[in-house]
């Protein structure tokens, strides 16, 4: 049976029959866990384009907190995306190596404005943020092989999140139309608390959101001779002053799909890397969730 599955999967790639691939993916046992949660619903309704996000607009985005020896301050320098009440997808480069000085220890859920807790907007207040201690992190086994590829990871925390309108998982692609790779010209959305200024390290304290067009993969082959973008990645952006930036790493690249329950937000990519100076009409690279979906499902427990 195992051999049949492998042959069928390879056959799909050879003939390009996306329908068969969808059937296999949809039968994965991990969907029993994922489908037990309501996902992809936002309590906010706002036109996007490089401005502050509305309170509750992206209830699945989380912050990852790092600690350093002899320093009590938590450094929230990466982001991630909630997919269940205790699992987050992020970038592999956000997971420290054993020899690194800093330790990834915390996940913060339900954040909007890092200067206030709870967060309020137009007389509406969200519940206080929820902090959880990380239990384990799983990097893709081939991260950086080749260079800057397979940049995806799963983080699990100990105590389940309390799900509210402001803390909700995002949906993962499951149907055939959702599994189709994003195409040239598709508009996708990124969000995060990354750098606000192109020349300083100042990060946003209010969650920012930007709409970005998908561009040709070849446009991302500008980060040195050793890097070549491939189908495991999405190239998006190339607009002045509209970009994901430092501190956005690991955060979501999103797209809205129609479902039987109405429009829902789906995770299509993970912020990987981009130009050293952000927003200079160079695109950024995102790990494709569709490409890594089987690996994600295999590592959900």
C-alpha cells in the first residue's frame, strides 16, 4: 500500500494530474485535526495596501519571542501563523541552532499594538494577549539545502490557546482550487510588525498589512549567484515602499478563497527573505505552503 501511494504520487507529478494529487492530500489523517477548528474568519473588514491592520483583521498571526543569557527582556523578532490551538507555522530560519546564544521560548497570540494591552479600537477592545511557552520546533530537514530553500518550520506550544474572535487559526489549502499554485499577477497579502523605516531598525508597534502582486520567479534571482528561486517558493512584491521586511520573517502570506461558508483566509506562503533594504522595488521570497503541504500534514500531531 505504501508503495502504491508513492507510485501514484510520482505519477501525478509526471503527468501533471493535479486532480489526483488533490485526492491524496485531502485524505491525509491530519485533516481530522485541522478541520476540527473554525478557520480563516476575520472580524475586521478593511481595504488593504501598506497601512495599519484593523483590530482583529488577522487573528492567526503570532509573535515569536526569544531570550538571551543574562537578559530578562524578550525579543519578539519573528512571526508565525496559527493553524490549530497549539501549532504555528513559521520560517525555519526563525528557529535557532543549538549553538546559537538566543533561545526561542515564547509565542504571543492576539497581539495588535505592542504598546498596549489590551488593544482597543473605536471603543471595541480585544482580550489581553496570550503568551505560551514553546514545547518544540520542527525545521524542515533540508532547510538551506540548497541555499535559502525549504525555509519552513512548525512550532508547538504547551498550553492550548484560548480561541476567540481575536485568536483564530488560518485555513490551509485543501480543495483543488486552493491547492493550485499562485499565478503571475495574483494579489496576496502579507502582515507583520517588521521594520517601518528603510534605513533604521525601528519596528512597527501596530500590525501592518500590505497587498502584493505575485511576480515571475526569475525576478527573485537577484540575491546572489548561489540562489535560484524554484517552485517551492513564491516571488512577490517589487513595488516601491510595499514589502515584507526584517521582523516579518515567518509571518503569513495570505489569499482569500470562496468556500461554502463564505470567503475565508488561507495561508499560501511564509515570509522567507528579501532585499537588505526593504521597499526598493525588489521582490521578496516566500516559502510555498502548497508545495510543503504534505510535509506540514505529516508533522501535525
